[in-house]
C-alpha cells in the first residue's frame, strides 16, 4: 500500500511532455561559447594562413614547374586512316 501512495504524489506527464527539453540559461551559454570558440578558431586559422593566401607572386620553383607543363611537343598530323569515320 505504501507504493501506491508514493506513486499518487508524482505528477503525471504524457510521453510527449516528458521527452521535451527546456530552454534554460545554461543552453544559451553553451551555444554562445560554442559559437564564439568556432569563430575564434576560424579567425586564428585565417590569420595563420593569410600571408600564404595574399601573395600572388610565384616562387622560382613554381614558375619552373608551370613552364615545364607548357613545354610539350606539337601534336602530330592525323593519318588518313584515323580521320575516316565508320
């Protein structure tokens, strides 16, 4: 009988009401600090890599590599057998 009297004092909630969370001040602070940390991380990564991104001048090695790709032989003229379509 003691179990029945203890259960009678509990508030009765539906399943939907029991699953719903509450928006409290702690949720606001977690979202705020998480967003600020993400923004700070992006800003730090940007400032770390900004000198590399700002330079448009190529180094000597990059110019040599680019020039080597354009130093290809001219294409050969097509043969008559290759140019006829079936």
